[in-house]
C-alpha cells in the first residue's frame, strides 16, 4: 500500500473517531479501542500525574493527545499550528472548546533558547531575559502565527549576541585588571 | 557655571554622563512608572527611536546604568505567559534624574550652538 493511501486511510480513521467524540456520546463517552488507536498511529503513554493517554501525530503537522479514564475517553486535545482544539466528554455530552488560549501551549524555539544558556551564565539575568522574550514570542504568535514568532525570536537572539558577548568580555577584563592591581 | 562645567566634564571622563541610548531607556522607565520592566521599555524605546532594540542591548544598558546608580531594580511575580519566569522592574533614582537633566542641557547647548552658527563654518 502506498504511503499516500496509508495516510488518507489513517486520516479518515482519525476523523471518524473525532466525529464520534464530537457527537453526544454514551453515558461515559466513547471507548478508545486500542487496536483502532494503534492503527491510527497513536501510542499509549502514561503522564506524570498518572493519567493514561494516547498521543500521536495527525497529518499536516497537528498533534493530538487523547486523555483516558478507565479506558474511556475523557478529553482530546489537538494542537495545530494556528489553534488549539480541546474536546471534552463529560456526563454523556461531547463538548468542544475552542477558547483554549494558544499562548498557554506555545513554547519558543528550544535551540534559540539554549543559545542564551550558552552566553548568559547568570541564572537570574538569563531567566528575566528568557521571560521577556517568551512573553513577546507569545504575543507575536497570537497575532502572526508560529513562523513569524520564530523569526522574531531568532532575530532577537542574533541581535543580542554582540552586546551580551561584549558585556562578558568587559567583565573578564575588569576582573583581570582588579587582580593585576 | 564654571563649576557645573567641570562637574559635567568629570562625569564624561569617568563615563558617568548618559549616552543617547541610556537617556532613551531612562525616559522609558520614567514613562512606564510602576510597570517599567523589559518588554514595555524595549517597545517604547523602539517606538521613540524608530530603530530595532535587541533584548541583549537593553539589558546590557540596564545593568550598566544600575552599576552607575542611575536606576534600581526589584523582582516581580512569575507570570504564566512568561514560562513561569519573574519580571524585573526598574525605577529611576536621583542620580538617574540628574544624569538625564545633564544630558538634556548638553543637547540644548549643542542645539543653541547650531542655531547660532547654522552653516557650520566661521560666524
């Protein structure tokens, strides 16, 4: 079976499953059948708080986490590049929430963040700078999307390298000067 | 008058007089008062100067001004939209206000000099 047909089948399977969730389900919500989930490319994971969930990538870059309780679906969270869809199943009624703030789930590029770990040794100073950048990253993300937010973040990293390295060098020179006295 | 000039010269020689960027940051802190932390200071500086201000340049300048005694800082509460990291707030001290005043009067003197001699050559 070609990759394309496999992807289409998998997508259809997931869509059918999500449709089940969207409809008013049974009293406890639909059962997440392990075989169906495995075929759809989801894997069973145990979260740090002890909750069991299925996690997997859907085509076009979206990722879904299906939270389970006693084998039944409790909630589904789908992350897409531009929004977060949260489906909750409780009391036999499937509810869909689209108001989940995307910034709560958004994280800046890890490599860019790591660059600051390399050039700023002071933990407090680094934390303040990373906090400011994350706040602005989320602001740009909510207005212009992930790509522009990443461009903004990397731009700040590149422009900050010069002043921060210069500051470190002058500090080293000052310390050496102090010892030489 | 003569004493004030000597004082300004001493400040310049000791690197105590604020540069244009330091004056811009000082005015940004004064403008934002109780809400003066990195993000609004940087945005205000960009709006007023029309140039991009990097977070690295901003914090290097803020640290330098704190060493000079122009400003002081205190840590705020961590915020959820900052990945749980705290904000650092700044306030302008007396030395900062005096430095800003010196910067302004120096600029006024340059402006007056240009007005008296707009061609730039001999008057």
